[in-house]
C-alpha cells in the first residue's frame, strides 16, 4: 500500500477549449488559430489552412462538443472525485477578434455557468488563459504575438475574465506550454504567428520567422508578468502559475560531450522559460544562446521591471515522456523522423506514438525543479495516448493506461517524500479529446471514452473506461490504493 497523499492535494484532470469544446462559432465566438488546423496522424502532419472550407475536416469545430455537454462531463468528473478541473477559456469567445473594445457577454456567461457548476460539485477550476489558440483575426492583422500590441489585447482579456470570475476561480495559468515558442513548430500553435509561405508546418524556417517567434515569446513573458500583477490586484488570493512543456532528456552515455549537449538541451527546452517566469529575468545561458544563434528581438526599457514584478506563484508543467541527447555522429546519422526525443533509450519502453514512458523521470524532474525554484509545483498534464477498444457491452479495458498512471502516481508520492512541494495532479485529456499534435481522436488519453472517430463520425456518447473506476479509487483512498 502506498503512503497517503496530503489531504489538501488537488486531484483532477485537464482539457483545453480548442481540443474539446467544439461549438466553434456558437454564441458569438470568433475564429481561433486552432480552427484553421486540419487533422493529421502519427505519420501525416497537420496543416494550416488560410480558408475554412466545408470539404476539409477541421477537428476543433465540433471536437467532443464539451461546450454544450459540460454538465454531463463535469458530473462524470465529480463521480471520479475530482476536486480540481483544469480547463482553458477560449479567448475568441470573450473577444471574438482579439482586439475588440468590448467583450462578448455570451462568452462571459458561458464560462460563469461552467465555473459555477464546478463549484456546486466541489471542483476547483484551474483556468488556462491561453491554450494553443489565439483569435485568428490577430494572426491576420498583427501576425499574432510577434506584434507588441497583442500584449495590450491579452491583458484586456485577462483583466475581463479575472474580474468576472474573481470569486469563482482561484488558480490561473497564463500560457500553456509557453516554451513551445522556442521550437520551430510552435509559432502558430503557441503564438498565432502565421507559417511561412505554404500551409505545412515545417521544422526549417527563415531567420525572420525565428526572430518573430522569440519576439512573440518575449511578448508573452511580458504579458504573463503583467497578468500576474493585475491578477493579484484583483484578488490577492489568486494563485497564478506558469505552464511549461516538460522537455526532459538524459545524456545517452556518460561521454562528457553528451552530458554537455544534454545540459544545453535542458536549459533551452525547460529552464529558459522557467527561470524567466519564476525569477523575473532571462538567465545568462539564454542570452548566450541568442547571441550564438544570431536570434534578434526587441526588448523595451520597461520590460525588465515588469518581468521582475510579475513572477509566478507556482510552476506547472506537462510530463509525458523523456528523451536522450547524443553527440555521437554515428548514432545521429541513424536517427530519422521525429528527432525531438533523440536516440532511443534502452532502459525505457515506447508508447505507440513513440513517446518514451518513464515514471522515474518524473520523480527526477520534480526534484530538479523544486531544487531550482523552491516554489510549489503542479503536474497539469500527464498520461498515455493510446488506441482504446469499445467492447460490445460498452466497456473499455485500458489496463495499459492504468499501469502508466499508477507508476507516475508512485513517482509523485516518492517526490513528496523527497521533500518536493507538489500541489496537484491533473492528467491530460481526462475525457477523450482531439490530439494537439496529430489532430486525431484515435490517440486517446481519457478516463471517459467519447464515441467519435477521425472522420468526425460517432454519437459523442460518453462511456466509463476501466481507468475511470481505478482513478476514482485512487482519489478516494488519497493515493494509497493503486491496485
Ligand atoms: C501538450 C498540450 C496538450 C495536449 C498534450 C498531448 O503538449 O498542452 O494540448 O494535447 O500535449 O499531446 P498530443 O495531443 O499531441 O498527444
């Protein structure tokens, strides 16, 4: 039997508006960047389309229709015993064009109903202000976050919702996986910065586009800091966190060259954003990295003070997998396709989508983070994307998911014993939803199965998986019963 988690521990699940809400133009919502991205697969990349036409399938438009079915879904979360639900507000529901002077009241009303409903069920909302979507009009008019004006539009939006929900929401995250903007693919996903030239996302880019990304990242740092300050003025009890994609990697061997390469990977992949948002200034290695790589962007004189005054209250992150770094040219030459996770790690197993399953890495990373920052941590995404089979009797036997989650819960418990201040755990896609990376429904994470396929067919009926009952037991037993 596992040792109990603290009574105050937040147990729940996580979603994002663009991946679950659907209702893409309902009640005055404007188009979001995410509404312009097609479905892909493990082998076929998603594409950006300037025009939305009816002959192309865009998975966000209906998704799992959570917008219209939120009560049914929250009922199921409550049945599992959630005391927290991480969800995002779709900015284009509140400001349809992003730069409107006045908010859309129907959008404000919708989220009020969602948060009130959560409260009646004893669930604390944890709200992401920007999760992989920007009002599309901002992409067209300003090339998204590359333009400094977007800071003002974002803080107007943040102020509107923080004031509107100041008595309903206590936990906030500014930008989902903000560090995605430090990676070539992340410009449009994270910053609404239009892909160059053609419609495919590409891992190669011009210097101009790369500079625009880092400019966008800088603008998000400033916007996040302003939002933290603003939020604390609206309600001093607010807890406002950063959210960073855990990009954890090991040296492939103890060759010092691998160790150094891995250190640089960890610095740019994780600590560039973490250090800036927790400490309030760019770390020295980031400045060296910008110089070495000829990355140029503009920082205004007042930004340093803004960033110092808007440091986050807690650090949250996603954790799925770990990778490796190698300096060996022979190993490197054999790597093909997705280089993100590096060379295969012989000590860990891969998911069907090629993500290295590594619960021990979670304990390692929690310790690294807590040691570095000494502020509370939250794991706001974790889970196994897998193909599930709906049996004729309506059951789903997802023992592989239970096994994955069990090991990660044990790793969290170990990290608590190591002295880490961990506030909560919201596994990703607690109800099946559209995959961000591939646009598939087939890559499922949920405790709740949704009848919907990659062609957009299905009844949208919700069914409880075996993992649903397992997680309910874990929460009820405060993490002691993981069987
Ligand atoms: C994170 C995102 C989520 C989510 C998750 C799983 O990067 O914040 O939006 O989707 O990863 O990734 P995927 O959907 O590609 O399996």
